[in-house]
C-alpha cells in the first residue's frame, strides 16, 4: 500500500490487526499496533476489541488487564463488545466469578449489559447447575429494560429441559411463541427429550406434527430423541415406525438409532428382532459398535440363551471389539441363572486376567453360581 503512494489509515491498520488476531498471531498484531502508534495514528475501540478478542482466543487473559489500561490511556472506554468478549471467555472456562466481576465492572462505568451479556451469563449458570440464579438474571433484565430475545428463550428452554423441569421449559416455550419468536431445532429436540422422560410421548409426537406444519424437518438428533423416548416408554413398535419415517424423509440413521431400537426390542425379550436390526445396519454400512454387541449379549443372557450370547461375543471379537465389563457381567449373570457356576468362574478368571475389575453387579450374579467369591479370587478378609 505504501509502495503505491497510498498511506495506510486507521481502517487499514485495524483490518490488518484483525486479520493477525484471527490467525492467532498476537505478536504480529502487536507489532502492527506499535507501528501505527509510531506513525501517529490513534487507535480506536475497534483496534482494542480486536486485540482483546485475539488475546482471549489464544488464552492470554493475563495480558488483557494491561491492554485495557492502555486503552484507557488513549482516552477510550471499554465497550459492551469488549466486556462481552471477556465474559464469554470466562463463561466458557467455567469461571463465573470472574464473568460477574466483568459484568459489575461494565455496569460501574455506565455500560448497560446487552441481551448478549445476559445470554452468556444465563447459559453459564445453567451449565453450572445454578438454575435459581437465572430467575435473578431475568429480573435484572426486566429492571434494566433489556428484552429477552430468541436466544435467551432457547437457552432457558434447553436449560430447564436438561434438568427435567418440563413445566418451566414449556412456560418459556409459550412465552417465546407469544412474542413471535422461533424455537431452534435444538430447542424442539430438548422439549421432545423432556417429554420422553415424563412419559408424555403423545405430546412429543404432536410437537413433531407442529414442527412439520411450520416447514421444519426433523434431523437425526431429533429422530433419535423420539426413538429413545418411545423405547423408554415401552413402545418399541412406535419407535420402529419412527425409523421408517426417517427413511421416508431421507434422514440417514446412525449407530445410536439402531442401538436404541435394539435395546428396546431386547428389553421386551425380542432378541431376534434386535438381531435383524444389527444385520440391517450392517447392510446400510453403519458399523456396529461395542454397545450393539453388548445389547444382544445382554438380551440373550437374560433369556438364558447362552449359546447365542457366546456366539455374539465371538462376533464381537471378530469385529475387533474387546469384551467390556458389561459383556462379562451379562454373560456371568446368564450363566449363574442357569447354575453354570464352573463356566462363570472361568469367565471371572478371564476378565480379571484382562485387567477388568469385577463390580457389584458381577458379585451379585456370582453369588447365585459360586459359593465363596473372595476365596475364589484369592482374597483374604483383613478386617
């Protein structure tokens, strides 16, 4: 630029500083800052906000204080953008004390927190399990005449769904709709999940109809939430219908989809149907994982079909998955129910030799098939 006879101005320097900060090159950004200062070009708030964002992004919060002091030395006051950047960084690290320190500091110098400020803090409070304090934040917003936006409502709905408070979640959902704002697909999925936990899957299905009426198409995560809800509420056939609906809408299922359905069928003792699903997922080039195999092993073991359970265990090994604690527990439980104590002992030896520590479930199962487990393991009572 200088070679062409055009002198760089503040906008030029700000653009370059911003670019260096985006690239994570804070040293380069600082050199440009020093150059512009040496040439008598006075930085503005945009200059400092870029540097603050860059430093925060690179984890150099300790340098921010001196930068803010430098900002003040130029007669500039940190803006809402400056503080929101710092608050966002603190919230993402779980340092709410520092986040509220910056909030109080911005209020002290006369900057009213924006809706973005409140959204950051409310979201962080939910993540920290401090739901009661979100009510205080909403009250503070109201007193400062800061109107909640769609993001605020979506944070509140998702937060209350996460802790299973369907009543509050739907209260804010109704408020959001009454203000003409739109829920996100993540919010709809959260509502479906909380309805599933409350055995209200009819309402979840109705919500999907409402979503479709608005021209919003469910994604994989939403379909998985529906399938999980129906399976959890002992309606695996409705869950299977949901898989068919996914196929009609060209939404590709994943291993979570199939694992959930397989668990639903095994819960009802329909292990053959679960096996068919395993073959279907293979046919669709969806790779089964250890959960897929453990589900079938547990299903067969609960029914006492131990030959089939061990066959699936062999398939699991052939697919490159090592048996887990759940694998061994399922097999041991199945063997002990059939009074196959000797085989259960062999499995116990095998799991211990592989470094897998038996847990309470292992011991409870072994009591049925083995007389003295501690003696078998070579342990002595030191009490």
